[in-house]
C-alpha cells in the first residue's frame, strides 16, 4: 500500500468513526457483561441464562469482526486501484462492523 492509499484509508475510517451512532449495540461488551453475571450467579438457571446470552453476543461479535476484516480488505484493494469512492464505502462499512464488536 502506498502512502496516498494509506492516507485515504485512514481518512475514510476516521470520518466514518466520527459519524457512527452512539446507540449502536456493542456485542463484545455485552458478551463480557453477561459472562460476568453468569460467573457471579449462584443459581444454575441464572448461570445458564446469562451464559447463553453471552454466547449469543460473542457469536454476533465474531460475525461483525469477520465482516469488518473483509471490508477492510476491500478498502485496501480499492484504494490500491485508486478507486477512492469504493475504498471509502468499504472503510465505512468496516467501521460499522468493528464498532458493533466493541
């Protein structure tokens, strides 16, 4: 990746980050929260409920991480071909997925 492409990609990611909604659900944080609740619980049913909720959020986070990485790859490919608009769009999609993981 050349310097111009890297700068373009960085600017696109920064711009998309600044525009992201503060109400987005952060699946990894919720997975940790539910796992902590399971670990603190003494009732088997509560442990199972929190562990299942944690597992669901962790699975969703994993899917978002994969999608984020795929979109970053696309952003790099487009930027290397001087396709700025497509690179920006892919970087913005990556930001959405990666923010959902947090």
